[in-house]
C-alpha cells in the first residue's frame, strides 16, 4: 500500500485549523464543531518514542472524556479506556496471502502492546483488518483465502492471546468462513473477552451496492440481529461500516442496551468523507451512548483493473482510505480525529455513567415514541400500504 502525497496530503482537519487559526479563534471553532473540550491524557516518553520508532511509526493520541460526566451520590464512576486502531496494509496486495496476514498481525500486535501500556480496556480494529479491502475487484481468488473461522481461525487465536495477556476486550472484524454452514462467507466482527474467550460475533447487517463497493459478490446481509455484548468494561455493540448510514441500525443497538457502539469501516474520501464526521456523532446523540468510528488508511492498488458499471474508466484502486478515527460521547462532544494518512492509535477514557445522565437530561428514550413508529413501520412494509399524504381536494 502507498500513501499518496498529492490529494491525500492533508494530515487532518484539526491540524489544518490549528495551523491557520489564531489560538483563541481555534478554541472557539473547536467548541462549535466538537463540543466541550477534552483533556489530553499523559503519555510516557518511552511509550511515545516506541510509537514513533522506525519499527512501528504510528500516530498516538490519548484523551479523557471522563470530566463530561458529573459525580453521582449513588454510583461510582465507571471509567473505561477505549482504543481504536487504524492502519494501512504493510505489504503489496499481490504478496502471498499468509505473508500479508502475518505482517498485519505483527503490526497490530505492536499497537495493541502500546494500547495496553496506556491502560486500554477495549480495543477495536478496522473492518476486515487482516486483508486488503479487495471487494472492489469482484475476484474470488485470492481474496476468499483471507477468510477464517470466527471461533477457531488463526486471527481469532492471535487476538485471544493478546486479550488474555493484557486483560483486554478485543473487537476483531474479519472475513468469516462459516465452515459449519457449507463454507458461507460473512463480514463479521468477533468479540474476544478479556479472559481470552470468544464472547460472540456479529455479522454486517447492511451490504453496500454503491461505487466500487461490490461486496455482495462475496457475502450477503448478516443474520445475527443487533447483539450487545456484556463485558467487564461495559455493554458494547458493533455497527459494521455501511450500517452507519442506517439510523435504525444504530437505534436497535441502543434498544438492546449498548453503552459503546463501534463502527469499524473501510471507506474512501471521494465517496463518503463529508459524511464521516457526522453519522457516528449523530448516532451517539440520538441514542445516548458512545460511538467510535474506525476507518482504514492509505491507497490499496490491485493487479487487475476493474470497473463498477458507473461509467468511470477502469482503474486499479478504490481510492484513498482517509482514516480519521474518532470517539463521540452521548452529549455530542467528540475527540479530534486521527490522521487521514497515517497508521494510528486513539485512546479515549470515558465514564459510562454519562450515558444515563444524558438520558435523564434530554429524555430521548422517553420521548422516542417507539410504539408510534413500530405501528407505522409495520404498516409501511405491507404490500397494500398507502403513504399518508394529504393533497388538496379538487373543487
């Protein structure tokens, strides 16, 4: 994978604002755009140096949102540190499959080690993190060779070892091969508990058919519903990539009690970048939970040209994956994003008590009128449904 120096040279929106605005103006613009200020967490010099070493070389940012929650008389703070990891694929896309997987495992192992040194309790990787995002090509070989068992695959075993070593919950989105059900392929997030055991999995609910995202060539919509995984560090859920465009997908994780919802993604600038900073943030506000957007980074080039029936010339890459991973609190406050062009680890300390405090303040669950919309949607899916449109009657 290469990082292009031209149109993808913008490091981040935050860095551009900080560079070009006077400090007082920058602080006010940041307040308007991102909400309340978030404190930077201290990073030991040795940890920072390790992240910047030639062997690792990834951006490291750490913030605390804990102060957004007020201290309660009846509950102790529920402090949790979240880690989000975005990365480029380290080898060319035509390198041998096992070599690519091993190189990515080695890279992520270093980043998880850094996360552990910063006290991370839950870490989430990007969508299909062990492979190039090759679903643009419509080629089955070699890309389906990256698929693995969610329960016993090499990647799950790798994550189990890390989880147990660091007492860390790991969300591992992979290309799943369901060997029990005739080798069916799924886009799946595996949740490994802090004791190293597989807690469960969730399959991607919404599959894109837009631009080069030809994913339905490989897998179809998931069949696992909207599971919420209860861990020692809170109730978590995973809204995989394209599902972030569907408000009801976010909503159902809230209905099932999620406190943190991860959105592991693989999306490119030409298609979705203006939407990226909005959707997960809106979901956090509407559903009174923390949302975490994770996106891969870089440009992946493939051996054979492909087209997607959109009239564009044949090409060999998806475009630039713009990273920019971030966390949003239930009150709409968000962290700065990671780089648009570099590997990165974002560590964010949160107090889960804020979820209920925001519900109490804004009353969104109480005023949602779920009964009204359940009835309306039940009518809307009927074949004989008539839209509720009021027209002027002819004289």
